[in-house]
C-alpha cells in the first residue's frame, strides 16, 4: 500500500503555531470588495485560529502520517 499524500490545498492555507494551534486567514477578501465597508475589509486582514472541533481534521490533511 502506498503512502498517503498531503492535501496540497490545506498545506497552502493553514500554518501551525509554536503552541500547536492552527492559524488561518479569513475568507471573503479576494474579490467583490467594492460593496464591503472599509472596516469590514480591515477586519478581514487579520488572521484567526481554526476552531478546536476542526483542528484534528486539518492536521490529518497536512500531516498525512497521523
């Protein structure tokens, strides 16, 4: 049986912190920005953490050995 491959899209979208949390960027910042307020676009710039209920799933996609 072959090795399980890392999920390439997840590898590009998520990063691990030193404490083991998973960082992500907020969605909705790529296009159709004219109708969004400046405050809303400014708040979308800041990253956030993945919810703890999804951490195991995303970690398995990035580290396929687990």
